[in-house]
């Protein structure tokens, strides 16, 4: 491991402390090193607050003069909710900047690096670039496409069943897997399900982690083309406490819309697709306009199939339980008609395979996500 890699790993570790809190901003960590001594280190806490490099430079004070600044992301050079970080770097007297990757934000996109180089600061880019890109994959997708990064999570038996033939699904996955999902929910901006999941499982979709008294709850989104969601469901009964949005179409009952609105749910009418259902592409666009940069899809076979068919999924998380359900009538992970030929199957790049208690977690990336 080189010296640059050593300090970049520290910057990445710091950046991760902001996970689930900085959206729609990226996670950024900063380390100031002067003569092999760390004189400042910080991370971006949340959107609207000081950036990591400003905090680290403030901590370093005069010791920043002539030092090297390590960042997992190129420093910004534009005014947003905070002043440009490039100005703070120049003012601090930094001699060298090491950035893990260029900022994909069109407002930055290499301009911060060019500004620093024009001022005589040595700038090196690309140290642990792959790790830096992976950490901020949701931000990169959001800022370049104006669409949220979509994670499709499915819990199933080894033979790919998400429930028994009677519809029973609690619990296919282990407690370790369910705990992991609660931690995952805390890192995303929204969690989404379809009507089928609400009718079958009556989920709460909140973050419940032992020992954590004030978790960050994501926006709860229900895709319900005809507003079949029961007024007695947990999602409706808890809407006053947890932000909840129902995406529907013009075919939905206006009286049901009023009743849901009265229960403190936001009802959003979205254009329908060719099948008369909520257009997921249109919904994702609307969520992005609300600065929802990441969505955890926890739907059933129908919603899963729709998201894959429309090529909206970026990441796959398959929790495979060490049990076999069997039966042709038991629902499988992905619904819909499916492809006719193997050559038309969606390619997936396997990223990780690991154990969670008795379960297997397979993490993959969609090769054709938009």
C-alpha cells in the first residue's frame, strides 16, 4: 500500500460516517497531512453544512500551509449552499491535493482541479478511484441523469420463492438479513413497495435498529395505480408520524384520494404506462425532482418485474435463505412474462457473495441500467 493509498483509505472511512445523512450531496472525507503527520481530518456531515475539506483545513489551521490534502472526491469550485472549497484550499496554502476521483457534477467536472493547478498546486487524481466511485455510486447516478439510484432487494428461498403457495412470507430470511435491511433503509432516501406487498404483508417500512433511538427513516413510497391500499394498513395509520407518498393514476377514486390525504399521506398522480399502471420512469423522475437520490425497492414479483423491464434497477441484493419452499403456485422473485430466449436475459455483474447468519447475500449490478 502506497502512502497516498493509506491516507485515501482514511478519507474513505471518514466519508462513510456521513452515510445516509448527506443526500443529495456526496459523502466526502478529507485528511490534511503535513510532514507525515495528520494535522486535520473531517467528513461532510449533511447537506447544507460545511464540506469535509473546509472542516479539515479549519482543524489544521496554520499547519495546513505546505501540507497535502487527501479527498475521495474533487473539491468543488462553485457557489451552492456553501462557498467553493477550492478557495478555502488556496487560502490555506495547501501544496498538494490528492483526489480519488473527479466530481461527475456538471457544475464541477474537473473545473476544481484545473483551478487549483492554475494556482500552482499539484493535483493528483485517481488514487483508489474504483473504491471512491463505488462509495458515491448513488450520487454519481443522480447528478448525471437526474434519476435516483435504485436498489432492488429480494428475500427468497434457495429455490427462488418469495412466499409459500398460501402467500405466507414471514419470515423467509433470517434475523441477520432483516437487521441488515433495516441498516440499509437508513442509508437511502426512499423505500418503495407495490400494492401487492401492502395487501399481503402490511409492512411498516421504517428503520428499527436495536439501540438506535432516533434512526433516520426514509420516505415511504407506495405504487398503487388504483388506490387499493386499505385505510387500516400500517402505512396509512402511521402516516402522521412517517412521511408517506402514494403514487397513483387518474383512474384512482377521487374520494379515496381525499381520505388518504386526510390521513396525512401525499397522493401523487403520475402518468400511466401502456398497461394502465403507474409509469415507474415518470415516478422516478418526480422523486428526483424532490432530491430523492436513492430508492430501495422492496416490492413483490410484479413491481420487481416492472422495474427490471424498464431498466431502472442499478443494484441487486438477493437474500437467499437456507430453505426450499417448492411448488409451482408459490410466487417467485420476478413476475411478469419473462424473456423467451436465454440470449435476451438481463446480464448481471456479481459484485459480492457473503454470509448473513444462515443466509447468502448476493450483490450484483445491472449491466443495462439507465
